[in-house]
């Protein structure tokens, strides 16, 4: 049965600005002369370097790992010599990094070969994904092997590949669906086998007709369905997809596995295909480089640890003075403190805004219009959470379910008074969680 015109309650309709970067095929970035690879690119325990200064490393060689279950192994993205192990600055703080000076040989630490899914058990599929260091590439960076290892009392019957890509400006997933649809279908088949799931869907918004057509063609003759959703933000939130597609509501504080579902992003699926079928670890990804400050917006396949300044240069460099550079999109991305940052697994975009475009509107007093309540996809009251946060009454903010906020930014976008609602809610969440840890 064809599933089309699906949607959820709430949400907003920001300008997509996707045609800025989706007009040319994905290109491979130039090989960086040096990379600085963070040892903390995922939710969970950071890794510790497994190499020393002076060691010679190959592409795909393990250079960082942790004994913790919620973590993800890290691999060398270029071949060369470990120049130093030091700290680098990221948007969320200082982290340990392995610095590799490239030798240009591109010698690999793994053998790339085409494997058959029939030759692997479910456990072997999960092990391959774990050993490849795959994390969620849609931005959350949750270790993939954890997500596909549910407890025995929570069986999974449905796997969804999330191709909504509802965040404005970003088009990496769209182009990968158009250029490599077979990989996405095969990755979904591998996940279904690993989880003993009986049903698989690929979810796409209706503003991507070429991707829909390519995926449908690749899925012919399989037990996989393509589900088409109305274009609306934040349709890409996994709980909204589950609700709209399956009419299952993930409980507050719960996870998709609580309703028998696992959701993976398109870029993550491509990485899983590479790991399972080719034996390739995750050391590169496609990044959308876009915005009005960039000369030639495009999508580039980039090695982890590449200076973002070099990535932007490969998109033609700046044609306007940048006012803000955001890792990700304008709604949920993280502003970067400088150009001296390095690419990470969860970095799906570099949005470069001019000084004019980056200028924030001056907030005015709340008029109690309730538009933020109507727009909230989680059915929260953002205005009340923000008001209590401004008064530093985090106990009341918690009572209004601040922790259930997905930080999509719909409330701030729709607010006619331009109140910094999502920023206040993020602060409330941090304070509430800090208090819970102290308790």
C-alpha cells in the first residue's frame, strides 16, 4: 500500500533554500595535508588514543576507542604519521585529538570487498557496524550499534530510513538518495536482518521528487516501501515520522524502541552499507557547504578532521564577509566560534551566513499569541517554559516538560516577538539535568 501525504500536528514552513546547493553532483574533497581528529565525536564516553606520536597510520586504522558500551571507535581518515596528540577547541569545549600529517599514499588498513548479506548473521552485522565506528550522521551522533542492540524485552518490528532532511539549506541526504539509492535499500535490508524486523520504510519529504523516484526504483522487488511525507519542519524528527507513518506515539522520555521501531538517517545508512558490504570504516562523510556568504554552494565528501576553512575554500571560498558559520542547518545547527574548527562525524552541513543574514532581530515583549504552542510538534507550551527559565525557576520549567523539547526551534521561528524561546529551553534542560546529577 502506497503511503503518501503523511504529516504530523504542529510544525512550521521555513524557506527551504535547498536549490542553492543541490544542482551539482557530490564531489570528493581534496585530500587534506593534515587532519585533527577529535576523540569525542559521539554521544557517550570519549575515546582514548590508541596510537602514539611518531606512529605511522593507514586510512581506516583504529586510532581511538573506549571500553564503554555507549561510545564509538574512531579511525584515521588519511595515511601518514601521528604528529601530536593534543587538545582542540570545539563548539562544545576542548577535546583530545590525534593530529596526523599526511603522506599522500592513501594506504588502507582494511580490504574493501563486496560481501553478500546472506553470509552474515544478525550479530555479525551489528559487529561490523560497531567496528566501523558508525554514529548517527543526522546530527545526534548516537553510536549506531547501541541503537540497533535493543533489550530482549523490546523487539523491533519496523526499521525506517529517515530521508526527510527537513532542515533548511541541507541537501546531502537528497543527493545521496539520488546518486546511491541501491546502497540505502541494501543498508535497510541489513538492518532488518540484524533486528529481525518484518517491515522497512524509507521516509522522504515530497519536495524531493527525484529522490523519491530513484528510491522507488531501487526498492522494486523488495519488501521495502517508500513513504512520502508533506514538506514541513521538523518532519525529520524521528518521533514525528513514527507518529505520522505508523500512528505510534513514543512516550515522554522514551525512545523509538519503546514502540518497536528503529530509525536511521540516510547518511548513516550509506555508512552502514559501506561497513557491512564493503568492510569500510567511517572516516569520511558528505557535507553540504552553503549559505549566502559562499561563492559556490555544493556537497562535498570530506575526511574527518579536515579544517572547515579548507572545506569552505573548496566551495569557492567566501564571496561576502561571513557573520556566522553554523555546523548543521539554521534551525538546529551549532554556531562555530571560528574557522579553526575541524569536521566531525555529526557535521552534515556548513552554513555560511553573511553579516546581514546572520543579524539577529531584536526581541520584543511576548504578546501571548500562542503561536509557539500551535507550532510545537511535541505539544508543549514553549512560552511558559521560557518565562520560568528567565526567572531561573527551573523547577516549574521541568513541570512544563522542558526535557521533552526536541530543540527544533519551531517556536522561535514562528514567534512574532522574536523571543529566544528555544535558547531559553536549552538552558532549562541543562540546569534541570545538572540538578538531577547532583541529587
